[in-house]
C-alpha cells in the first residue's frame, strides 16, 4: 500500500535570509541568521489626508444628542475653564448665570413661603403680616436692586447670551436646528409671566401711589374677583413653571441624576401653592377706598395689554 503524500502547508510570505548584508545608507554591523518578512504594500496616501473637521455632514441624526445631554456637556465645558476648549468669557458668563440663580432663589423661597404656604396653612391675615415682615427685608435700599431685580436680570441675560452662542456654534459646525432643554424652555416661558407680575404688583403701585405699601394678598384676591379665569390661568402657569424650572435647575447644579425626590418635592410644593391660591381667590372684605385704589391699578394694567373697555 502506497503511503499518502505528505500534506503541504499553504505558501507563506516570501522569506529571505540575510547573511553578511549591510543595509545601504546605514552603518550597522552585519547580521547573520535573521529572517525578515517582506512587508505587504501599504497605501501611504491614507496618511496624507487632512484631519477631519466638523462640517454639515459630520454628524448623522442618530448621533446627535438630545437637548438635555447637550446642556449637560455644555455645563461641564463652561464650568471648567480650559483655554484649549472653551473661552474664558463663556466660563465667567456661565458662573454669572449659575450664581445669580442662588441669590434669586433666596428671595423666591421667602416670597413663596409668605404668598403660598402661609395662606394655605395659617390663613390670609397671618400671611399678610408675613408679607409685611418679608418686605422689610427684601425691599430695603440696595437689597431689592441687587438680590431681586439684579440677580433676575443677570440670570436672564446671561442665559440668553449663552443660548445664542450655542445656537450659532451648532449652526456653524453641525448645521443643527435649535434644540432647547425643558429647563431652558420653562425659563423662557416664565420670563413674560414674571415680568407681568412685577409690573402689576410693583411698578404700577409705584406709579399710582409712590410705593407698594398697600399691596398685600388682598390685592391679589381683588384680581381673582375681577377676572377669575385670567387670574387662575396666569397664577397656575407661573406656579407650575416656577416649581419645574427651579426644582430641576437646582438638581442640575447639585448634580442630582435621580429625580424621584425632586418630583415628589415639586408635586408637594405645587399642591401647597394651589391650596394657597384657593384661599386667596375667595375674596375678602376690605375698605371701600382700598378697593377703589386696587381697581384703578388693575384698570391701568388692563389698559397696558389692551383689555380695558
């Protein structure tokens, strides 16, 4: 019986043996007994291509992050000054945006406690006394201009500038449409509502009376009696947007990623606020001269928005 032929392995790469061969152009000692493999061809043109730069087609729609993730990344960039990644003016503008919310939250907590929580828990008379005491603190000279209006204006302006910069950057590099996180969106919805509240409760009394000493929860109650549907709509919208914007905004500042407690606290504050509005909306007896002054102020406010008869 004939023996089967030995299996031959597939041909390997071409091998050459170097014996006493000196590489040209190099002063190396001769090498003996080493085997080198002839390398396969390499396309050197791949190394000559320019580095990729962001353009309109550099990101597909599936690669784009949602607005919340964009804001988180932007927050990390703005919060850590690195001359190679982000300009210093954006870093300091972000700091203004962040810490102005701290100072305004101090006023807002005091205002919500006296205008929403105290009416619900202690009644309208006790709440009015609390508003008078709180007004002594935040309407003091320089305090109101810096703590209330100054911090609010700084927060709005810095946020708007950062948003414009982000839109221009995304349009230039990635041709992305404007995407806004829910926190930013509620903030922009709040801006006209807060402005209207300031005009009605602070600016108009200054024009009519020279100060706002006669403004109390009875003034808000008078508005509910005059226009219940409009008052309920505006105050519910302002309360809900404020709770959402402040709650989730602070959770971002504090790096809280589990929102269960934030939602529970937000629902509790919103429910307490609705209860307080219900107490205020019932209407209360007041002196005739005071009711007339309140009506004059509301008529002026209605005239500003074209609702006067």
